[in-house]
């Protein structure tokens, strides 16, 4: 997910020892404000880093504390986590600082114009789906045998082993609700047993993830599943490579325990490496920051789910393809190579790991054998989190294979949304494709924990069922006894064995129930789930306010302080919502024509 305070940026940030300049620079990189401040200072930042990387980073640490941008311990932790990677990157940076700054700002300081950053895929020699006879893409029931498949989608679990019941949910650090915050007395500020429902910077405890998987095992039918990353928490204090690996191991183990009968197809998220967000591309000297050992670890954990012939490509770039049915193929992308906060890409972002070229070849083969294809990944192309040139190339491919690709499933945003792309951006009535963004399990900057099941027929989505955990209800039992037992429980838990503690937690916290939040077919009246019908749904926001308010409550994952309101989405909210549901490349093209 897009963190409220992207950690890595802190270290490309200090430019001089002047705290005011530091603040202006960070305000853009963290909050998206003061673009001018970033553009004014970026080249001098890079020059200082190039001349004296360690000295500049030490000055950045001092400025972080001086300005009280974060607490001193968070400043120290950021420096510990990211300084080494930044030194490794800056020592290899050979492009001009002007071009690098344009790239790092994702175009906010002007468009880069060198091949390392400005690139495209070449598709002239690739046949377009539109040139094939429609019969080629028509699938018959007898070809499928089992025509109906239920696809589970889990994403952005971000469980936090440091989550502590009773800790303050509103704190002066990037992540709250942990043992590092003081205990809260106000129920509205209290980290409850199953998670905090008001959209603050709180991850969820492991028990919430496990309870979700128990619910799926007990109550849902699943043909197969996709799991699109962001396993570790948005953590700063004591976050290490060992802990990130342990998070992956523990989550994989609990998924296998409860969903052992179903194959699960993973995709890698930006928080699945240490340090988070930084995924060096093949060909750079990443030294001890290489992610190759991570890919090898993941393969060893996941090889039972994946085809053996994909081992080489997975260990090379973290992507792969797999057939889930004779007529249905998954292409799992490593979208960390489009992530705007993956600073390794400043060393060269021209189709990192040759992933998109591989995607074209894989799609050609799928089309040749009349397979339908689901694309899965973490960071959604079309969102502000994806580099504009990678996004442009991706959607050109999707348009070329628009009948072969029948589903695109992504995550990261901690919201429930769709993104529509228009191959001709000036034709606002003709979207080419729809991309689904599945909501998060974690509560950080989102709402209630959610997972999703896509109902499909012949490899096409026919309904979307979104299930959620009502944290207000789930935590209610503990709040009834909180005042009388909380402090004693905290003390007793310190000396308990893990087994005894889990037994006591079940008694104290109860066993919550996940429920169907909504069916997209029933809630929105959708007859088909193609781009055209989603486009009509969005247009209906102008005339059907009830539809808009319903969609927005789903978008915010039933966040407690949103569902309390009769009309949480006003005109400005509607405008922003629709903008988020239009691919950024479509928006950029329209702005250029004004």
C-alpha cells in the first residue's frame, strides 16, 4: 500500500543542513504537496549525495530530528533501514541530475527525454486481437467442463507482531497501535483486539489474518486463490530482513494450513522486501541489498503452487505464468518495477527485468492456444503509484490483447475501486479495459478488514463478493469487560506461554464472524462486468446519489466514521473518486489536449 510516509524518501531528502529546505522537500515526497520545493532542490540534493553520500545522509538524520518531522527514534530507524541502499544507488547514478529529478518526480518537474527513463514497448509487429475473427475468442461450455470458478483474492495483510491491545491508535509516529506507544484510556483511541476501525495508521494483529482464513475455510467455496502481496507491516522500529522473511513464512504457513485444498497464486508487494519499497532490477550492482535471495526464499515456500518450469524466470525477476485451467492462464507481474518509490529504478527504468516483453510473448502464446488470461499484481497500473512510462507500455499491451485478457486484479491502494483505461483518451465514452483493485485486510489508512471472491464463468467475471469483518461488533465483547480486566490481562500475558496465551485470547476476545459486505451484481445492478458497463455505472453517479453513496462506503471499506454518515461523499469527493477510477495515462492525455 501507499504509506502515509514513504520511508525511503527521507534519505534522498536532505539537501542542505537547513531544516526549512528539508521540510519543503519532504512535504512533496511524503504528502504530495509543494511540488515546486521538490523541483527547486532535487538537483542540489543529488549533487550533495554524489559528493558526500554518508555525510549528507547524516545531515538528513540531524535535520529530521531538528524539524521534528518524525520522533527521534523514527529518524534513527529510517536512517538504519535506508542509508546503505541510497549510498549504493547514488554511487551508480550516471544520468544527469536534471533527468533523474524529472524521473523521480514522475513527471512533476517535467518529462525526462532519455532512453533510460522515456521508453515504450514496440508492438507494431504484434497482431492485434481486433484483427482475429470473433469466433477465435468464443469459448463453449464443453471446452471448459467446469465452467464456474470461484477465485479468492487476499491482499495487503500487513500483520504486525508488535500490535498491542490498548495501545494508542492516534500517536505522533507513522505507525501506531503497537507496544511502542503508550496505553490509551479513550475507547476511540484504543487499539482493540481485532483491529482499529477508524482508518488510522494501525496494522492488524496476526489473529485477524488467521481468523479470516478460518472463515474462508469454514464458510466459502474457493476453486483457487490469488494473493497479491504486502505481507509485512508498515513498520519502522526493529524492522529487519529476518523479520520480513519470517512474516512471509508465517503467512504462507497459515494459508497452507487453512486453504490447503486450493492452489494459491502469489504476486509480490512493495512491503515484501527489506528495506521495503526497494527492489533492485537485474543488471544493477545491488550488493547486499539484492532481492535474489528473497525470490529464492519465496520460491522455496511457494513451489508447490507454481509450475516447475517457472522457477528460472521467478528467481530472475519475481514474475511467472501458470495455467489454472485448460482454458485459463494467470500472468503474475512484479509491479515493484513500476513503483514510483522504488528508487533503484533511477538507475534505469526501461522495462526492468524485460518483464513486459516477456508478458507480450506469453500473451501471444495464450492467444494461439485460445486461453483466457487473468493478469495479477500488486501496484495497479493506472494509479499514481505506478511510473507513467511503465503504465503507458502496460496498457498498450492490454489494448493489443483486449479479448485475450479477461481480468486484471491488483491491490495496494487500501480501497475498493476499479480503474478504467481508454485507449483513445479523447473518446470518453469508450473505455478499453477495466482493472479491479481489491481492498485490504489491514486497517491502516483503510477501513474494515476485507477479502474478496470473484465469481467467474468461462474465465470472465460475473460477480464480485466482498466479505468484511465488522470490527465494531467483533471488539464489542472485550469493550464490555475492558475496564475491569485490561491491566491484569496485560500483566498476565507477559509470563504466559504462546499456547496458553492463545487460549486466553479466545476467551477474552471471542471469535468474530465475517459477513458478506456486498455483491457487486446486486448492489450496483451490473448485468456484465466489462469496461463499458463499469463506465455506465460511473456516469450514473451524476443522477443517482444513492448509488454514489453506496459505492463510496464500499470504496472506504465500511470505515466506521464513513458509514455513520448519511451522505459521506459530496461533489468534491465525487470528482476525486471518478478521477481515481480513470487511468492516469488517460487523464494525462486529456490534459495535453486542453
